[in-house]
């Protein structure tokens, strides 16, 4: 009888611990997200699907970059954005896919500005899902940095992103920057 009681208690405790662990593990967590990046922007032609808020004449751009981030580790990304230029600044709108070190992806909506006089840029990013552990991710971050004169895309010490050689409107623009924000996943 004592043995049956002990087995029942152990089984009950195991069930509570297992179910409790499953419930806790399924709850999303919010974590700070910081990163440092470098990359190149390629202007490839007229924007094929411009954001209605951008003025006419927007240029389609590909932004290819990489860096190191708190949650994603060594990461790479590709951004497709439309950018409208004036005499002193540019505004852009588009989408980014950021690939983490383990292959999971974040889908990110971006809105940015570039001061054409100083070379300083800022960007707001809204995380709207992804793959793997980021499937239902949400979040927000702000990035900023500078256009640089370097022509070396490999500013961080790990494998380079394969070169993209589209029909360019101008020479690539190189940049460096950092990100601060949060991700819930």
C-alpha cells in the first residue's frame, strides 16, 4: 500500500512539473536587442512597388549587411526598400529579412532617413514575425549610423556575404551602424 501511494505521489509530482514546465516554456519572453552592423546599399532602378507615402521617383535599393546581435548572434540580412531623395535628405521604406546564426529568420518592416549632408542615417524597425523560434515574434528597434568611405564589406571577422552584382544606378554605398530595441518571442 505504501509503495502504491509513493508511486502515485511521484507520478502526480512528475505530471505537475512536466505540465508546469510546458506552460511556462510556451509563454513569450521580451528581451533587449542590441547589435552592431555593417553593409552596402545597391541602387538598382526605379522602385517597383513604392510606399504611397513616398514622393514620386523613388529608387529601388538592396541593403546587404551583417553583424553581431545579442539574440541572433552572428547575423546577416537583406533589405529591399524604396528610397526617395531630395537635395539634402532621403527617406526609405521597405522590408528586411534578418537571418540569425542558427538560420532562424526575423521579418522586419523598416522606415528610415538619411542626411545627405552629414551621412548620418536613422531607422525604425518593427518586427512582425519570422521563422523558427521567431515565428510569432514582435518587437521594435531603432538603428542609426553613418555612411563610410570604406569599400570593404567585410568589416566584421566572419564569412562575407556573397557579392550581389545587379545592374547598378550608382556605385554601392557602404555604412556602419548599431541597433537598440526589444524582441518578444
